[in-house]
C-alpha cells in the first residue's frame, strides 16, 4: 500500500517562529485593547518555541506559565485564547469550570477535557494528512472509476487464435487487443476529466454501517473510560459491504474518501496528534470564579466547590490521562483560566491551584472609544460583517462616523444601566438597528442604505429610555 513520503513529515512546532511582538500584532487584527493580556499570552506562546530549543535534560523541567484572565464578560478573554490557538495551529478546547463535578457525582469528569482535546487534535492532524495525499487519492479514485465504467477483460488464452495464426503470432493479437482497450480507456478518461460522464450510473461496493453498540456502562460510558470500541470489536464484527448504484459524481467522492483512508497512516496521525496535545495543547477554563469558595465557603447542598478544584488540580499540575488513542501527559499543556470574580477573588481558590496559575492579568472594561474601534477596525468587525451580508442581496450599506459614534455611545449607556456584557452588547444593538432593513431586502427599490446618527437615535431612542431594557438583556 502506497503512503505519502515520510520526507513530507515535519515538526510543526519548529515552524512557529513568531516573536511576541508579531503575535501581538496578529491578535490586534481581531481584538481591540487589552494590551497587557495580549502581551502575556504572546510570551506564553513564544516560551513554547523557546522550550523546544532547550537541551533534552532541562526541557522536561520547564513548565508552562498558566494564566488567569480577570474581567467582565465580553471584554475579550475567550477571544484572546481562541485567536492564540489558531495562530499557533494548536489543539484548543474551551470548557466551563462550573460544569465539572467531583468524582462520584453525576457530571463531567475533569479528565474528559483532555480526551476531547485529543479527539480535536486527531481531527486536526488527520485533516492535514488528508490534504497532503489528496492528489494521489484523486488519481487512484479516477482509475477505479474507469474500472467501473470499462472493466478490463480477463486475460484468457485464446485457443482458436493459436490454431489459426499459430503460437508465434498469438502475442500480436493480444497486443492489438490490449492497445484497443487502452485507447478506449484513455478516451473514457478524457470524457471523465471533462465532466461528460457525471450522470452515468455505476455500481460499487460501499461500507454499510455496523450494528449500533448499546451503552452498558453508566453513568460513564466506554468512551469516558478511554476505551476504543472499534478496536475492541473491530475484528469480531468486520465491516460489511454492499453493492449500491449511484452517479459518477457521487461515486467519485466515495472512492476518493476510500483511497484517502488507504494512503494515510493512522498510527502516525495518532502519534503526531498526541505529541501536539502534550506539547502545544491549550485548555481554556472559563468561569473558574464559579468554583471559588467566595463568601459562603462552598457551604450548602451543592457539590463542594473546593472538591471540584481538587479534581482539576492533578490535570493542571501534570498527570497522565487514559484516552482511546493512548496515554496523554498533561504536564506541558497550557491552561488559561478566566472569570469575572465579582463575588469571589483569585485568592479564594485553594492554594495549590493558585500556585498552578502564576500569571494573573486584569482586563479593562471597554469604553466608548473601544466600541468605535471594535465596530470598524478588526478584520471581523461587525460593520464589515453586516456589509458583507447585505452585499449578497446586491445592497450597499454605509455608516457615517457620527452613526458609529452613536452606536458605541448607546452600547456604553445600556451597559451602565443594565448588566455589563461588554462588546456582546454591540451584537444586540446592531441587530435591533438593522432589523427593518434586514427584513425588507431583497427589495428592488432598496439598493443603497445610509445609516446616520439620526437613524440610530430614532430606532434606539425608545428602548434606551425604557428602564426595563428587556430587549437588551441577553
């Protein structure tokens, strides 16, 4: 079985050579303000590359600088972590700490986060390897399609031709037949590549779904225990195949998928994915303040918050988690925690957990000027998003500077009167502001929409003045 050349393989960690300043510049494209937080995560990411350059005996001793981001919702905590992971091409998972429970209680097991992170890494690496062998898979699938459209005749000795032309001339007859078959096959290949045979019906063997497994373990299933069901029962229940008729256009995709599976090496993918999790995985623990003791000290009928912290602690400290792909060490996974810490404070966490998050960064609340920049500057700015959406309806929308200023001012005012949800308030305001226009289009009479400050005031005046502000509470 042909596989892609090992020389194509490389250590992607060595390719991440962005300096901290370059990392911050990349984050600036999507996140406004929060310079201190961006600076700290940029250093944490660069430290991973630095660690790779250290000698082997010292490398294992260098622990990641886990970070706690402190700030109100909507100020950019999650976005910083997510963009950092994309920038590093690292496996990334976001979980809410409040969803965890102590071992023995119904709820999510802390170690399941590492299993989910490993699953994501497998998908990421498999996608990369699939792209590397895609061209070879397409060529192989094309050959199989030609076999279906024009099967090669079986090679049989021609006794009659031997008697007529003699044994010496039999090879000439076979060569002529082979050349004729080759010409026909090349003609079909050309038609296939030109897309002239897309609707031709072919019959091929496809894999049928195996019998669904019953979940016999409760409250945690086999997956939670790190057991791969397919590995356990794959040999006992081999995959069944059945004949199915379909057009060439559909058969091509099925065959490309099958050929891709033959070309990629799952053992290598698993090995690389586990390495990527261990060396560059990022876990974002949101709402960590919800499991801090706070004023009540965790008292009450609920599961002990301190108990949840003690279950999280080994994973953050560094342990080995059993997954269905093998053992995964968490020693060098970067953990970024976040929380508003309104009721509690970071010092309310147990001392052991505090020690595993040595870096604490307080994020600033967003001002009116920040909202103006958020609306216009990032590559995924809201105004750019709505402009692109309406362009699909051949409608051009523009906002003058005073309109944008008024939108930002309204967001600040509503955040002060109601719950402060940061930049998320802009989504609600923009949706309310453009509600009528988004409903009207497509309309032949609507081709240009110009939003002014007066339009913003008129459409949002009643709601801003309403003390209930029900439409703004998310």
